[in-house]
């Protein structure tokens, strides 16, 4: 079957592999052991949450009152890939001309997702703000892939711009 030399070589290979494994484990333990490093040489003091200054929250109405239509036009560039602002001109998304105070899913001839057609109601400035924050959170199952606008100032500027289009 096996001669003595082949059996010796196989045993030496297994023992050598175990030796390399054990030496590697020992080296890793020495290098990454937390007890071997001693005590911390310095600590970083962090202010408590109670000491944080209170930030005054601005109401949505105040934000809308200070909205900048020009900045909203710049924010609209993020929307322009899928939406048009000309009346009756749809693209991947529906036309946004006159969207403020328009019925939700109210553009004739556009194929809305079931998530939006089931909402009902109108696109008030507050509803648009909630939708633009995170569309998939507002209408779960919407086919709109846009992740949303994080900054409240960007949202109100965009809403003010869209509202100014049909005036």
C-alpha cells in the first residue's frame, strides 16, 4: 500500500501545517491583544447631550415665506432629467407645471403607479414637502426612483419655484 517514506512525508506535511497555523495564531494574539497595550495614554472628553444648545425649530410656513424661487430653479435641475415644466408635456415623470394644489396623480394621460393613484387628495405645499423628503417613504411602492431632498431649504425653494410657474 504505502511505503514508509510516503507516510512520513504526509505526516510531516500535516504537522508542519499545524505548526504554521499555531504560530500564526500566536503572532496575531501578540499583535492584537488589548491587554498587552497597557492603560490608555489619554482620554477624550465628550460634552453631555444635556449641555447641547437647543436649536430653535423653524416652522414650515416661515420656511415657505423665506423661499427663494431662483434657488428653487437650480434645485429643479435634479428633477429635470425625468420631469418637464411645460404644461401638458410628460416625460419619464409627469409634467410639474401647476403641480402645487393639483390633484395627486392628476395629469391626464400619464401612467401613475398604484401607490400614487391610491393616495387621493391634492399636492399642497406641505404634501409636496413630505413627498420630496423621501418619495418611497411617502408613497410606498412608487416607481419614482429619486431618493429625496434632505435639506428643508432646498425643498421649500423647489416648491416655491414650481408654484411660480403657473402664476
